[in-house]
């Protein structure tokens, strides 16, 4: 719609004087869920509703146990931590924590104190139970272990109590336990969320790992027969100090397996010993793998069955692990501290490929999204990574940086985690034939920030950072139109808030000088208070213009249907969109009630395809995510394209060329990135189809991950759009919302939604 028509519509809405709501819409998990617990899975199964009383009874009848509520799940259910140790430990937990502080700040001193007998310490063992709600034996085994340690006085129990502090996250996924599902109430597999931390359950567990720095971390799963006990097959992530880990982890695994074999009818397997590939510890997304970056000997345990004997297998394994840790406390703890010492002393820094430091600019000349850069700094701090800030301008590797620039020095105790968060990753396609899960999983490129790896020493006045400084939200003192630049997810959130208030918002179809393409225009008159509050809340530097001689698309709040996994619904709702999940049957019957369909699947049912085709031709919008969605668009004729796709587990970070002037990729850099999982690419672009992003025409287009047969994708389009009848369609061969991780691409999906609106 042209500007002059849009202005008439704006004028009628200016005098409403609406004020900004103080809170967002209802949380994403506020959907009706049947939380009746059904029948017991096996006779010794414990309902989640029984756990709180069991824990209260144990705490009041045993002086060895403290119970804490450490947070709530996505649906608001309590997560409980049981802290178990010798009664004399109760008044000394602070002293133990102080010693663990020493091991991080001065690991050499901590090792000397141990060797000289001057250290009063117990080693923490962390039991993480039933992160998958339909793998319930872990919670019941953890409760059994808790009762054993709380009340029994055997030699085994006394040995564990005298040498360790046992920490038990009783039910890591209460939502899933209640309804017997793998995922939490949002639909997230929390055991894929530990480097993303999108869910409260993963954040809570990270807080406890940082709090305790456990020496042992056991994650209780099911179901694999023979019982599976890690360590893993190759490839091992190079950011681990794997030699120190495997030195003890393998023998501990054998001890756990032999205990299972001696006390149950089950045998056991250790992937490190018994498999060549396919059960690796490479990605940092899994709970024990994440804990390994904090110095833990991390193991996933997969019990054979959801049964009383499956419960027994977990119980005997975790008791054996605790005994092994108690018997080898000094040596294992010494080597855990050695991990931190290697970091501080830069041991093998060059051989491991670690840079001297990472620089995270915040100034507009060097950072494409200062808001997201601040978020990454807060993320680093939350994960116990040391971050510093330059007090004065400095030069590193020949480049100049202003005061206020963030610096992550790599001579720090948890350098492996720092590097995992900030490196670009590596291409491991030729290293191994197959991977268990994701392998290209970085943060700077996928979260949408610039960072620089510094390879040589430099001088800078640095000070410690406790929290990130976000841009100060501002609005101009005088303007006819406010301009919200389209460079950050927060811009989309602000726009959706304005649309909730029925305030007029327009999206610049071309480029507005000084603000790039896709900027959002709001009339200034009558909206100063609202825009000021939005600017402050979302840290937006809102601009202004006295006139806007550009083509503007009037926006309205779309009603969005998602036919996707959980991630699209989660991401879009958190950006403020109104979203509803539709099954395939609901797509066939009800899609006409919506404005936009966000689709992931290639449906072969003729009625489904006809419904989608009719919906778009009648003026609806289609936004397809991933290779299957390109197939759906091509096979229904929504876009005149031919396509190809990779394997089901090909994944990683790719380099692309964006069209910064297209609405879908508005204000993305021309040289950009994308994340793929089962990649899709377009082999033929037909009439009426435009391209928003193309894989660069170079063999180096693949930056990090595992994708072996990829050469045919080089130089191919991966994001395309066009008209179909009265409607519009956009397809992404990338995965811009995959598991809620690639934050830098979220707004491209929002842009696509706005583009498809009539």
C-alpha cells in the first residue's frame, strides 16, 4: 500500500491516547493440559504429586538431608534438590564452597592444600533424574538412593557420606513425568537445550552446576538394553580436557556396569569401549556434556526398561559411582582442579587452537546488534565465564576498539566452555561417518552478533563485569514519524506490542535512508509516552523522520497457525505473535480462519494440499521452514521452484549472501550465515519467484557441523518468496528457529510473516 493511502488510515487512529500494558500476554505454556497422572508405570513408580511429601518426611526424620525448591518448570511445577551428607557437614557447607572458590581462582593453591592435608572438603556428586518424563526410573532410583543415604549406616553409606555431598535433582522434568512425555509442557526436549537454555528446567540445572561445580554428574535415562553407561564414542569435542576426563570416567563406568551386572539380570555396554561411532559427546547440548565443561566427570545412564528391575539398575549404578568417587576422591578431585589450572595457565593454548581472547564490540560501527551482544555477555556470565570491559580505547591484532568493549580472556578456569560458546565451530564431516545428534552449534553466528578472536597479546585496561550494559532506549525529541530500525528481535517485540494496542504501524517496503530496509514507521503525534516506554523496555534507539516519502506496508496483528514442531510456536509467541498449533486435520478443516500458515511438513494428503493451496490463493500467507516445507510449496504450486535436500541429520552453519533490501532479509548483512538441519536448497527459480538468500558460491560455504555430500548445494538459493493468487509464500531451506537456538534468524521469520500479510 502506498504511503499517501497509509497516512489517511494513520490520522484516524492518532487521538486514541492508549497507554502501554505493563505485562506481556499470557505465558506460552498457558494451554489446557490434563495433569491427571494415570496408572503407575510399575509397582515402585512414584507419582510426581507424592514427591513433595516424601521429601518433607525424609528431611524431618533424617539429619543428613536438606531439601530445597530450586525453581519451577515451564508449567509451574516445583523442582526439588536434595542435599545429602554427613550431619557434621551441615555447618560447613560454606567452608566447602569457599574451598571450591579457591580451586577456581587459584587451582595451584587448592592442589597444594589438598596434598598438605590442609583442605577441608567433600566432593559433590550430582544426580539428575528423569529429564525425559517418559523415562521414569531415574526419579525412583534417586528417591531410593536418598532414603538409603538418609537412614542406613552400612560401611558403604558411611564412606559416601564422609567423602561426598550428594546432590539429587529429584525430577528434572516434572511436566513430562506427570503426563508421561519425553518433553516438558512446551514440547521441548530439555536434554537438547543446555547450550541454548531456552527453558526454565535447563536454566535451573545450570544454576546448580555453577553453584556446586560437581565432580561427578550422572544423568539418569532409559531405555537401552544392554544398559548403556557413558563415556562416549568419538568425536570428542576439542574444548574438553579429554585426557583428564577419560582417565577416571572409564573406570567409573566399569564400576557402575559391574554393579548393575552383579545385582540385576542386565548386562551393560560402554560406548567408548564397545562402539565405533554413533553415541558421541561432541555437542554441548546434552546435560552431562554441558557439565563436563565445568569440570565434571559426566555420564548418561540408559537403563534397559521402565520396570522395577530397571529402577534397580539405576540405583546400583549410582551407588557404585558414589562409592568410586569416595574411594578415589583425592586423585579425581586433583585432576578436576587440573582442568581449571590448565585454563588459567594457558596450558596447550596453541595446540588446542584457543585464541588469546575474544572481543565483543558494542559500538554501532563494529556490532550489528548491540542488544543481542549484551545478551550474549549476560549469557556468558550466567554460565560462569569471566568477562571484562575495556576502560579505555585499545588496539588488538591491528584493530582499534573503543572504551566499553567487552573482552573474554581465555586464560580462565572454564576456557573450554568459553570457547564452546564463542568459537565458530569446525567442519567435522570428514572425521566420522555419522553423528548422534547436532554438531554445528555455535552462538555468535547463530545468535546474530559480531565477535573477534584475537590471536596475539595486547594491552588494555580491563575491569571485571558483573552484568551487561544494554543500550539506553531513546526516542527523538521531535519527529513526524518514529522509526523502529529492523535490526533486532526486540524491534519485532515492540511492533507486536503496538499492534496489540491497535496503534498504526507501517513497514517500509524499500529502504528508508539512515535506517535500512524493513524499518517500522509509527506516527509521533499522540504516541510519545507509548514509544518512550517501549524504547526503554526493549533498549531500542528509536529514530525519527520529518517525512517518509517511501512505500509503506500497513501492518496488522496476524492470526498465525503453526504446523510445525514446538520451536516455531515458542519463538513466535515469545516475539509477541498470536499463534495456534494446528494438526494436519485442523489445517484441512480450519486454515481459512487464519492469516498465515507457518509450516514445517511436506504433506502428501491431497485434501491437505488443496486446503493450503486454496488458503494462499485466496489471500493467505505461507511461511515454510526447512527442506520439507520447500517440497510442500513446490508440490502445491505455491512457488515455481525445484529443490533438493540433504540427509536427515546433516546439520551446521553455512555462509550465505543475503539481499538486505528484501523484506524477509531486511537489514541482514550481505555476507551472512544460516543454520541448517536436513538442509534444503533451490535448484531452479521459476517465473515470479525472488531470492532473499543464497549459499555462497564457494566450497568454503560450510562453516561448521557435519554434512558430507554437500557440493551440489554450493551457490544455490536457500530463501525464496513470491506471489500465488492473492496470497504470498516464503520458504526457508534453513532452520531459522531450530530448537529455539538460532536467535539471530528469528526476526527473518517475523519479516516473512509481515511480508505475506495482505
